[in-house]
C-alpha cells in the first residue's frame, strides 16, 4: 500500500483509540446537537429551518478548532515529529494526514447531524443539497485550516487551548448559529465577520435553504474559502519555518 | 586501516553567542562502535544532530557513509538509522503499526522480524504508551534499523533503563556490530562506553579532549594504577612503600599500593615477596577507570 494511504489508515485507527478525539469530534458535538436541537426547536420553531446547518457548524468548529490543534502541539512537544523525520517520514505528509483525517471525522459527524436532525427534531431539509454539501466541505476545510494554524503557531498545549477558545467561543456566539446574528449589536455583528462560521451560516441560509440574509451567499462562501486558503498558507509557511528553525 | 563510515572535519555550530561545537574533527571507522562521551552541554547531541541532518552546521564538512548529511537528506535516511535521545511516537500507535509506517515510507515490506529480534513479539499490538521504557527503546532501535542502514546513531540509548534492560540493549548493539553496522553511540555511562566501544572521543566545551580506544584514552591520563596483593605469610604487611609502589592501606590480609608505572610496581612487589620466601595468593592490578580519566579531563577543562 502507498505509504501515505497506509499512514492515513493508521491515523484513523489511532483516532478511534484516542478518547480525546472521540470526545471532541463525536461525543460532545453530538450530545450538544441532541440537547440544543431539542431546546431550540421547542422554544423557537424557526430554528428548524437551518437546524442541520447550524448544528453542523457547531460540530465542525468544535472538532476543528478545539480538537485538531492539540495533537499537533503534542507531536511537536513530545518529539514525535522529530522521530518521524529521522525515520524518513516527511513532515508535510504528517501535516496533510492530520488535515485529511480531521476532514473525514468532521464530514462523518456532519452527515450524522444532517440525517438525524429531520428525524429527531423535524428540521427542514435544504432546498439545494448540492449547495449544502459544497458549503459544508468548504467550511470544514476552512475550520481545519484555522485549527492547523493554531496547532503550528502555539508553543504549548495551554497556549493552543487559549487560542482555540478565542476562535471557538466567538464563532459560537456571534455567527448566528445559536440565535439570529441580526439581534447582535453592530460592533459584535462586525466582529463576528472575522470568523468563517458567520459566513458559512450566511451561505447555508442563502444558497442551501434559499432564505433571506444580510449579504450575498456567494460572497459569504467566497470569504469562507478565502479564510481557509489564507489560514492554510500561513499554517504551511509557519510549519516550514519551524522546521527551518530546527535545522538552523 | 578500515575505511571511514563517518567523517567530521572542522564542525562548527553556534547558538547565538554560544559556540556549542568548536571546529571538531572525528572519524568513525566502518564496522566499529564509536562512543561519544562528555558532560551535559559538551556538544555531543548537537554534533549528532548535525550528522543526522536535523540541525544545520555553521561550518565544517561531514560525511555519513559517503553522503553529506546537510544536503543529501533523502539518501541519508536510507543509509543512517537514528535513535534520538528524546524520541516518541503517538500514544495510541501500536508497535507493529510504527514498523509498518517506517518501512512503507522507506518503500520496504514491514520488518516485523526486527521487532521479534528485539524481544517485542508479545508487544506488537501494544499501544506505545503501554510499553515499558526498555520496550520503547528497543522499538526505536528496531525502527532505526528498518531501512537497513549502514550506520546507526544512538543517543543515550540506555538512559533510564534497569540493569536487565541495559544488558539486553547492549547485546542488541553488539549484534548490530557483528552484522557489520557502524554504530555511533553517545552516552553518559562510562562502564557502557568502556565495555561496548572500540574507540571513543570525549568532548568538553565543544572540543574533542581525547580520542582513541578506551585503554588508550585511559592510559593517557595521570591516574595511578592500584595493585592489591595478598601473600601466604603476609610478608608485605605491615605495608611499606617500595620502589615505584606507594603503600596506601592494608585490610584482611590484603595490602594496597598505588603507582604510576604498573609494570615497575608489580615487579618491585613480587621481588620483595620472593626475597622474603613468601608466595603470592592473590594479585590484582586495577588500571585507572575511564570514569577517572573522564573526570580528570572534565575537571581539567573546567579549570581552563
């Protein structure tokens, strides 16, 4: 088997054994989905219109921003990356494998939410399925890119946790997934636009559910993708720079 | 003389204003176990990291089995196996998965035989965090050999191991030498260096302070040889200094003398026994140990 694919397969198996991965990628987001889905759909029936999308944004943000950075920091701190390197395993491949495995987990948890939200809470189905999944894929990519950026930037696990929370909490509160963003004061509304979750929510509303939103869904999707590309570029640059620092 | 497996000429490495390695020269011959000794901060690990291609040198030239570790990264990985001082693997990775991965990245079939050879046959499906320190060390050694290297660098391979673990790893290292693999071994353990290494170098403050076989390095010092003798009639006791041998103590019928010329000291003592019509029951000659020589060099280096 190709070394990259074998490594990816081993990574999936390790993820399945890792309690932290199961908690941040599956257990907590799905529990939150079940509890909050029940609460939201009972107190405000209009949330059913985009429940699958908003809960997917929550799950993806949590997995990517809280779950993805720590393993990277741990690998660097504990010497795993160096051990890989002297064993002939390219560092870039390790970064890509982390990204691909996280992508798989987040896609799976989002698919679970997509299928069960209508069954459990009578959530609306999107008008445009293709649009829904394109937005979902782009949002997963952007979120993982942010997670990787945190993972390669933070010098310690505690720093990574702080940076993750600094992205996760505003994403949760200001993006419109918990309550309509239009209820926010204007400064917070603008602050929320730093985070891809806000633009992803706009994209889902306009492009997948054909609802009205504050600005163009296509622009929002473009901004989400742009944040992902920029974060990936900076993460790769920082990762390479860290490697050069070690060489130098 | 055997061909060189590793050459280091004028290696310099600085960290800001600190010079960690100060223009050292070394040569490790093919098939030998070469020890690199030195106190903490002497530059051993930095030297090894430059040879491993994970740290860039500021000056000098190096070759490892014919490749330049600073520029031939891919080729180096095929020829050089490395066990780092602070090596780790993901906690949930199985030992056999680690071997499969490393071999796959080398384009080889998994070398599970190496894991079995290092006594890990019952731990193939154990997660990394569940392995003992000794098992982890042996796993990393097996991984270092996965690509079939001609040269292996071991940085403190027995640190933290119990006596049995250390003995097992020593056997493994000797087995590698028997297969013709060149081993560069950094260690703090003088007894380990003395028993395992064909030759060694002692580094102090980024310089090579001594190089040679353990006997040569020890003999070059100013340490005295200890001679301990017990005779049938106790003719040497109460002890007297004689010729080149200086009496130091007597205990349970044994006398102890120190001398700088071991051969002359033994001859002087035996002559005295013979003159007294006595017979030697037990005689031991203890040369200064590598540890004593090491301390002499380190303390000398610190006084400079």
